[in-house]
């Protein structure tokens, strides 16, 4: 594989950077809200699962 000079590397990076399509402000806000909602839903779900497993373990240990 041929080595490129630092100048050529910088030119290639700039060329690739021009190809990037940045999301609009609306898309960014919508995605952030979706992530927040999913985080709350999953947090509540895992809290329930953890509470259930904790209760089952306490019950199993009380049998001994």
C-alpha cells in the first residue's frame, strides 16, 4: 500500500468531510426526544425486572 504525504492526507480528509450530510436541527431534536423517551421506558422496564428478580431471590433464600 502506497504511503501518502501529509498534504495529500489533509486533502483527502477535506474531500471526505465535504461528503458528510449533517442532520437538520429538527431531526436532531426529534432524535434526542426519542432517545430520552426510550431511556425512560427501558429504565422503568429494567427497574421492574430487577425488583422481580430481587423478590424471587429473597423468597428462595427465605426457604432455607
